[in-house]
C-alpha cells in the first residue's frame, strides 16, 4: 500500500496537512503549488524586514485532532496572544466582543434604548425567515443592532445586499451566538465553552501563521516527499477507474494512484474530461470574492493597541485593519516602524480591482489617516497584494449548484477534494487542516470520512480542547 503514489494540489493548510500526514505514514507524496511559497492564504511573507500575514490570521480550534497536529508541528515556537479587536463605526471605537457599558456609552442612551426595543420586538414578533442573512440576524439581534454591527460590514465583504446573502453564512459563522450570550460573556467572562468569535486568547507561532506550513514542508522533504513550488497544475485526468494523472501547466503529464485537490473547485471541474454540461453550468454559478491587501509602513511603534479592527464606517471602503506589531514581538524584529494592512474586497469587474498599486496605496493612506488611529505619524512605504478567489460567496441559493458539483465529483474514485476554494467552503485554517487530516486518513486507514461535511459549523464529537501556554488543555 505504501507504494501508492499520491499527488496533492495546493500548499495551503489543507494540502500541506494531507501531504504531511501521508508522508508520515510512508506514502510516496508529491505536492504541486502554483505560487513560489507554501502556506496558501495562510502564508507569512517578509516585508520591510518584518514578517506579515495576508491579513489577520488567528488560529483557533476546539478539535483535539487539529490542536494536537498544530502543536506537533509548531513545537514550543508559539506564544499566547491576548486578543484586542474593536469595531470602528461613526468615528467611535467599540470593543468587540461587545462590552455592554462601553457600547451603551458610545451608542448613547437614546440609540441603545432603540436597540433594546428592537431586540424585544423580535422576541414578540420575529421577522419572517426567507433564507437570507438579513432575516436570520435580525431575528436574533433586532433590526437596530443588525444595521449597526452586521449590515455594513457584511455588505462590504460580500458586495451584495444582505437580503441576497444566504443565511448559511450567518448560521455557520455566528451560530449559537445570541445577544444574551454576548452580554453574559461580557459580564461573567468564563473561558469554558466560549463562542469561537468571542475567544480572547489564541496561540500564534513566533514566525507568523505561515511558520506552521514552512515547518510541514521541511518535514515532508526530510522524509522523502516532494513539495514543488511554482508548479501550477492545469488539470486532473480521469479514466474508467477514476482519477489517473495530472497535467502541469508546462504540459508534463504524471500518473498517480490518488489525487488530492485543493485548487479552485471551478478550475478543477472546468478542466476535467467529459463533465456533463449541467455540472459545468452549476460550477459557473459558484462565485468568489477577491481581496486587495494594502500594506502600509507607519514610522512609529505602539501606534494603536488592536490586533485588528473591523471597519463598519460607511464612508470608508476598507473593511478591516490589522496591526502586526501587536501579535508577537518576534515578527516585528525590533524595527522602529509598524506594518498595518488594510483589506478591500471586490469582484473582478469592480473598478478598484483594476486600480494601480499607486492608486491603492494613496487610497489606503487617506483612509487610515481618516480613522485617526495613526495621528500625524509618517507613512513611509506601501505595498499591494491582490488575492483572487479569496472568499467563496454564499449568495442565496448557492447550495443547489454546489450540491450538483459535489455529487458529480463524489463519483470520481481516487480524487479527494478539500480546502477553502477547493471545496467552496468558508473555511478557517482549522477546517482546512481537518479536511487535510481526514483526506489522509481515508487513504492511510481506508476510512470513509465525508469531506464535504466539514465546514465552519461541524461538531466536534470527541473530547474538545484548547491550546494554552503550556500545551493542550483537554476539556471534560
Ligand atoms: C484576509 C484573510 C484573513 C483570514 N483570517 C483567518 C483567521 O484569522 N484565522 C484562520 O484560521 N483563518 C483565516 N483565514 C482563512 C485561511 O487563510 C484559510 O482558511 C486557509 O488558508 C485555507 O487553506 P486551504 O488550504 O483550504 O486553501 P488556500 O490557503 O487558499 O491554499 C490553496 C493553495 O492552492 C494553490 N493553488 C491554486 N490553484 C493551483 C493550481 N492550479 N496548481 C497548484 N496549486 C494551486 C494556491 O496557490 C494556494 O497556495 C483568513 C483568510 C483571509 C483571506
């Protein structure tokens, strides 16, 4: 069995984890990555003599399998980070998770009263559910809180009205979080069973989030596996018995016994042989949102205290600001400057996606200054990274075409489809790591985990755990 030749497409957390596990089990593994570095969206890059991620990357999981793997790879090279995040709205900074007295004070007594009234109105006469994000959130938090703390940010992120966004997005990301839980958490903070979005401490590698995947690469290569960067895959080929080979963009064709793909599901399906027209058409209905990252170098340290901020303000186009200096000291490397990154989201056809780097840096400088966060400190440098297909868009009814594509791909033997854009799931690192673990387990131990079922609201049925400063803490 160990002679089985396995190809893994994509060196993000999903692909790297699968390749790492299969190498550990003694398989003949080759991983193909289109870009020049491993880590995918979770890579860490060097910029102006510091280390930065592609936006904020907090790793958090309750799943013991995932946490054990993370610790096995990272070893002791991590620190616990005290999270500080705020929301910028109408020129004020609100703590997030919300602190009732802070929010009450900043909203003003009149607006806070209206929020509470609209919350109770929902308890008496809930908004009719029509499958949209707007109806889902309004019913749980009331229309006032929805419009202040959910609407503007979500519409910036997705680029469609919240009435057009599928309730799945809310159900998966803010599931079980209610106003009651948020208030209870703020008043009686307890570490046990805290909702994921409210967790206030997390483990972060001293070399940036991408250090995890750099270390996996070292392990794979030391143990006989291959990680080939700058080697994009054009297509997967199939025969009577399922997937047979991959073809690289260079034209080279290489046979394999099993192929694990984390490249965009739309690209995979479009290039497979003999795909029925309705499946191709379903894949075309799946849309992705792009991200533009505007990195700015601010001449000063201790500029503002947040790890990241959500920008709900309507008059600013950016959606989030990250300050890398506030994660772990090692990534700043004793520089006397601070790197921040601003996130802008767009579709291919939006004007901003086609703006020049100079235009985007000028926009970023103007918007960062408008928040008042950096006072009159100099911004000495700017750098742009554009990431296509960053977010799978859960537009209303997205499940129908996705189901069609899933059903078709499930009929192809020896092909495992995993990852964020690989399987069109709004994954964080932990979900992609779990997909990689289970895809490998299916091959190593002949298991039948349904990889399509892993998404942001999967339940951890076994014991749960969290990573603490001294290692794994298993919860009863
Ligand atoms: C701004 C931002 C903030 C985030 N914040 C967090 C956070 O706080 N916490 C968290 O846990 N997660 C966060 N995430 C999500 C996290 O980055 C992803 O969940 C994770 O990287 C997904 O891993 P993946 O392996 O599924 O896919 P990816 O990371 O997308 O990796 C896929 C890889 O496949 C490669 N590839 C694509 N096509 C081909 C091809 N044809 N041939 C070969 N290779 C190919 C790509 O180059 C890429 O390296 C964030 C993401 C973004 C964008």
